[in-house]
C-alpha cells in the first residue's frame, strides 16, 4: 500500500531557533495520528510545514495525489498546492475564526468550498450545505445566519463542515477541541470519530490533550524541542512510554 | 495461534532515579486454537503486564510474540491495528469509551469497524446485551454513568461482539453476580468451541477450573528485581 502522506526529514528553523528538526513518518489511508508535546515543542510548525502554510528549510512532504500519484508538495507549484488545499486537503484551525469567513452566512461558508471545485447550481450547493450543517449537528434553520451569531462550539463544528464538504482525503487539525468546554468537546470528539470512520479519512491531530488522542488517534508522536522523541501505537505510548519526556507527560495528567 | 518465544520485559522509570524494573524474562509458551490458558501468580507477578505485551500496548524488549503470522514485537502500528480489528480481542478490566455514545453503539463498534452493516452489528449487540442482562432501557444511554458491574458487562459484550480468533480476558468475571458470571463463562466456552485461542486472568478459582485447559504460573518467569542493574536481595512472586 502506498502511504497517503510520506514525510521525510522535514526541518524548519526560525533563525537560530529550531522549529522542528528532521521529522519523518508515513501516514496510510484511514490512519489517524496524534502529535502531542508541550507548547513550543514544534507541533504547529510541523503541521504548517506539511500543510504548505510554511516552507520547510529541508525535507519532503510527499502526498499521493489522485491525478499523478505521489508528489512532493513542498516543491510543487503554488496553483497545484492551492488546488489540493481546496479539494483533497482540509485544515481545521484551533480558532474557528481563522478558518471561517465571519462575514458570510453559515451556508456560504460551506458552499464556498464547493464552488471552488466547480459547483455552480445554487439549489445543489444550498442543499449540500444544509445537509452538512445537520451532519455536524447545527440546526438547518441557521443556514443563513452568520458565524458571528454562533457559539464557540458551533463555530468549530461549522469549520469542520466547511472543511469536509469536498470529501478530502487528508485532514489536519490543530487543537480542534482546545478552548471548548468539556461537554462540547465530547460531542465534537464523537462527531469527528464518526466522520473519520465513515469517510475513511487520514488525519493528523495536534493537541496537548492526551485523552483526546487516546480516543481519536491510532498512532501517536511525542515532540519535544522540535524533535520527535517517541512514536508508536497510541495506547503503547500512553500506557508504556519509553522516553523520559513521554513518561513525564503521561504521569503529569491529572486523574478526574 | 498465540506463541511467545523467549520474551522479556523491563520498565525503565527515567523520572524516578532511572530505576530499572525487570518484570518477566524468558517467557515461552504456546496457546492453540480452541484452547483456554490461565495466567496465574501472585499480584505483581506480571500477569497483566504479559497480557498487555501480547496485546501490544506494552512494548516488549526482547523475544517474539506471534499471533497467527504477525509478530507483535516487530509489527508496524498499522499492522497491529489491523490485527486488533480482525484477529486479536481484549477485554480489559475497565471500560473506556467516547462520552455520549450509546451503549448499543459501543458494543456494535468493533463490528462496524470491520465493515459489518449497521443493522447486522446492532442485532448482534442487542443479542449480547440481552444475554448479559443489561436492561433494554439502558441501551440508548452512554455507559459512562453505569454501575461497575454494568460497565464490566458492556465491556464483555463489546469484546465478544466479533468472533476474534484470539482473545485476551483480564478478570472477565470480577464484580459480576452469579447469573452474569454464568453467562460470561458460557460465552467463553462458546468461543473455545468455535476455535478461539484464549488467554485469561481469573482470580475466581471455580471459573478458572471450569473454562481453562491449562495454567501458566507467571511467577516462574520473574527475574530477581534490580535497581540500576544491581540485584536486590529478595526474590519476588515466588508464591504460586
């Protein structure tokens, strides 16, 4: 099987500061990988390098494109990368406001991505947008309301709908449940888990919540100071961490 | 079906003075299809550790653990995930679920993950929940608020939803009343009849005697404990 995403030696420096250093892994179709680590460990830098938001100083990010097979997305042309960004890729930001157009209706937010891939029939776009609002448990009657009138949890779900409407194969999520209260978090986790399974998505979830990765991720990568210090099956890394930092991380979790 | 070859396990606690704890070493045994083997030994002898090594959530330092033709010690994460989905089941002592998910879906989930149609999976889940005497009015509710015994039964129903060829059971009859204990034992017997290889930990002697064909005393695999490589006086886990 060809990996959907193959990351080799990705390195990003901010001057003398290391963002992330020599990160390599393969992500296969249908796999969900978590990346954990303290603030400043390079999680978001790595995610942004892989998503094409940041140019890495070294390394390859090879994505298995539908049209041409595996291609390095770092060196591909900007239009090609943008096309992937609109179709096969999705990026769920920690703050829903970064991933939504706040001045456009909820339906418009979902429909925009459809229009970017060529949908033009208003009725179809509206129908699909409404359908997706319901899938993420937003009342269809809110389709014409702006996200500014939504709660934080609803905005986050709207962002997910907007991202998944084009049926992407690769989803990156940066702290998708951060900043939400726990009951909303549980609802979002349940929703994400269902979507990942039903759509066969490959996903990378950056978080510092170990409970979130245990429930969502098959695999886990632990980062510290820009380096990957441990990687493996999620329950193996959480139940039997090998590296000193992972042991510290796991033993620091408060029991409820 | 399940074969362990010269397996050893040590824990290194980096943040506690780099203490090295040898748990088991030189473990070798084989469990055939249709056979149920009990792991025995005093508390702390390494029964659960060994079981987790077989499931792959504890890392094995040396040796090979083969389930069918996959060596879990060497396998890639995705191979282990595929193995757990189709071949290797595990009933732990604690139920761990996504909050808000209905009991029926929790039990049907392993079948859904294998691509079984929703109605078929739900029917199987209903059947198991009814057998394990979980009242029907609780099925649409999340098991997070259930009593300990109810959660344990939901966990067992989930573990038996798919006919795994290899099954690990960590105290499946603990905290169950006589009726439900009987149901669980018959589920284990049925699994044996269909040819599952089972490894179990049972503190309930009568249950163990009834379903298990053999016992393996884990304390014989216990090395002398050591801290930073130096042996410490006493031998642990010698009480069988």
